[in-house]
C-alpha cells in the first residue's frame, strides 16, 4: 500500500483570503490551453486561419463555458435534490462541485457562439479546441487528488491508498488513473492525430470517443457518488451513463466526417 501524500489544499493564505491549489490548477489548465494553441498557430503559420486575438477571445469564451457549465452540470446531474431544497446552493462554488460533462456542454455552447460571431464553422472550432483539452483535464484531476476527493473503490492492490475522507480502508487512487488516461494518454492521441490535415469533425470525434471509453473504464475503479450510488444494474454510475453518448456520438461523427470530408 502506498501512503497518501497529505498536501494542504490551501496553497496560500493572506489574512482571511484562501487560495486553493484547485483554483490555481484551473488557471494553469487555461494557460496551458492558450500556450498549446499559440504553439499550433505559430508552428503552422497562417495555415490554421487563427489570429492571436481570436484565440484570446476563444479562451475567454471557454473559461465562462467551463465554469457555468461545470457548476450547472454538477447541480443537475449529481445533486439535483439538494438544489430543489436550496436553489441558492448553485452559487456556493466554494463548497466544491464541478462536473466534466456539464463543463463540456458549456464549452460546446461557447464554441458555437464563438464560431457564429467570428464566422467560423462550429466543427472547425471544436477540432481546434480538442487537442488543447486533455492537459486541462489532468490539472483538474491533480486538484481532486490534492483535495483527497473522488477516490476509488476499496481494493487490496499494492498501490492502494487510504484517503483522509475515504475511511480507514485502502482504495484505488482513481484520480491518478484519470490523470494518466484522460490527461496524458488522451493528449498524446489527439495531439498527434491532429498534427496532420483531417476531415472536419474527425479530431472532435476522436476526443469524444476516447474520453468516453477512458471514463467508462475508470468508473469501474472509482467510488460512485454517495448521494447517487449506482444508477442501474448495480454497476452503472452517472459518469458512465453520461459518457456512453460521447462514445456513440464520437463514432457517428467520425463516420459522418469520413463520408463528407471537408478538410481543415
């Protein structure tokens, strides 16, 4: 069994102000997306059709989409009953509670609005964003690990850990699995696949498919949310239920893009 590294979730305290690692990692995720996008633009010259100003505006759109969508997604998908009893709970972001699938929906809406305003195709914007996303996902999971939250199920594997909020039993460090698969592996797949010209929609399709597959796989090691438990069949979790449409949608989008190729 490995020892869980107890890291203070508060990175810096200035009087009554607490700056959390989780918040810092959110900033790092957006900065990494901006840096990767800048690299893609500079390395390909004018071939991308993107300007620095458009990139800055897109990142701003995505920040808003992630924050609003992530919070709404958590409230609707994972904590709707409490929200009905206390609607103001939706604003209590300092208590935690962000959902990837809600954030994804928020980014999709943001990308659509950005594409419409800047006279770009939605799928073109989505394909530009997809390779920038996995590093941000990894940052979010690092934040979960530091907070000692979203831990895995009880296990006896040699790399199990006892989490401060997870009781006395050793558990899968599922946040680390997510950092590796949803962050590192997904980034390598999407980044190198997008390095060559692809039919519009294929990069986004690959992101949807592989994230969905990785998330479904990891959910078998992750402890279900206590307020929900298993949704059905004594194994289906909310994370899996929300990821299955991503897998199906990714396959359908890839087939459609392949049959109606419009190159980026």
